[in-house]
C-alpha cells in the first residue's frame, strides 16, 4: 500500500526522497522473519533471480539523530530491469552517539543477509543478490528487506527508538539524491571510524594497510584492536543491564 508521505514523514528532505515509494503495510510477521533467519549466504549468479548494485551501480547514505523521528520501511522501484540499488537509512534515539552509530554502520549489511540473500559491499557501495529459492520472492523482496533491516537494528540496539529505511531500484530522483549524499557520507564515515577508535584508545591511522588485514603481518596490532573492541562491547552490555 502507498501511504501519505506527509503523515509518515515530517522531515521535508525525507518526504522528497520518499516520493513514489511503497511503504510496508505493518510489521514483518514473526513466521516470515524466522524463515529469513540465516545471516550468511553465497548465491551464484546462475542461481540468482535478482542481482542489484555493486561498484558503480549503488549508493548508500546512513545518518543518525537524537530527536524523535517516525518509523518507516519503504521501497521505490522506478525500473524493474535496472541494476542500480540505493539505500537510505536513518536511525534515531535520544541516547545514540558516534560509537553506537558506528556499530550500526559496521553491521547493517549483515542485517540485510537472509535465507537465499547474499549481501556485500563497502563504504558507500552495496551489492544484493537474491536466489531463485529465497522466501523473499513470494513477497515484495526490496520492501521486505527494508522491514528486515529495521527489525534487526531495533532488536540489536535498544538505544534505537525508530528506524527509517528506503531501498530503491533504478535511477530515480531518489536514487540520484542518495548517490549525491553518498559522496559526503563516505568521507564522513572514515572520519567517524577514526574518531570512535581514538575514543577506544587506538589510533586507526597507525594501521598502515588501512584495514586490508590479508596484507598485514602486524599480528600484535590487530590483537590489540580486537581486545579494545571486546572491551568496548562488554562495556556496552554492562550499560544495558
């Protein structure tokens, strides 16, 4: 069903982004959510019913704010034959901060993975491949993926009180806006990563291969990173309790 944008979204920029989108009709049913519980999958191109995004064909823009915002999960398909894939994701909550948002950024692709769904990408790129046997094909695949992403983020992060998700297919005006925003998002995400790791007690810029672990022989450095990450996660769990 298509919902009235001015009722669902109060932010004029979001309202403009969502023009023409189809909104999810309620929450994802528990039975259907359970059928998609797999978080990792590999799908061959020959087994794929849908193959979207990837380098040069995708755009990702993520943001967070600490003021109340409406929930929505929506999809906009402007061209069923097109391969361009766009993702706009906004998380809101009064207790959100850079550290929590960084964890969302690090995990949102894994939250999109489901039975028969392969998800890859980095920075502002996203690649989604859905197999011919995926339960999603009996529904509206991109719309249900938007719902799944929203549900998993809220399940994982209690600090997140609302999630806005838009997934687009094709070169619509919304995709163009996401693509333009993605250019600045990519730069900001690197700054955010360095800032969060600095707060954890580690200078990310000391990593001389910038995250390409297969090329790195400094096992002591990576062990220290993992230790800091575990300590940060343990502190977060303690704060929840």
